[in-house]
């Protein structure tokens, strides 16, 4: 009986204190207790954002949904996932898939003297244009850019 009473009192104390811990930082939008870079980091987002200045509403970009592809997926697989996500109007997932496709496409060997030179390949340019279209809520153009990137990636 005494243990039940102690547990009840502890739970009541947590319930009263919980709202104080859940408050977001008014400047950054972050919630206390997050571990950045984990699947539990906050804030969460389902729509594309923080790509360009026009769609940035916070200094902290929301964690976007991961596309349903393997960890070692190719740029082509990420582009296909971006297309499926965009077709389903899941712009946040499409953004994440495009950014991962870009990362995979940038996985290349370069001379140390060229390490600071941005990659200007047509595939990277096409992915950048797709992300820019997402930033401007232009799903049609984003879809066209993804189609073009998919063709380039298969070459």
C-alpha cells in the first residue's frame, strides 16, 4: 500500500511538472531535452522548409521524415523515393530524399586543392533546382526536376 502511495505521488508530481518541460524556446523553436541528430530530435516537420530564405521560419530546421530506403541507398533510389513522396504530397519526405540523393551524388573523390570547389555536375544542379522548386511550393517543377535528375543518375 505504501509503495502504491509513493508511486501515485511521484506520478502526480511528474504530471504537474510536465508542461514546464514541454515549452519550446520562443527564439529557436527547440524543445529542451532533445538530442540533435537522433530520430527523436525536435521540432518535427512534415512539409518542406528551411531550403531558402523565403521558407525559413526558424533558425532550427525541423527534422523531416526519413524516406523508406535502405541506409546505403544510391542517388537513384533516393530520387525515386523523392518522386513517390512528392506524388503523395509529402513535401518534407521529398526534401529529405532529395537532400540524401544530393549527399550520395557528392560522394566522390577529389584532389585536395579542389575540396572547396562546389560540384557543378548536371545531376547536382538538377537536384538543387528540385529543392529550389520545393522551397517555392512549386511541386510541378520539382517533379520535372526530379524526373530529369533520375534520367541523369541512371547514365
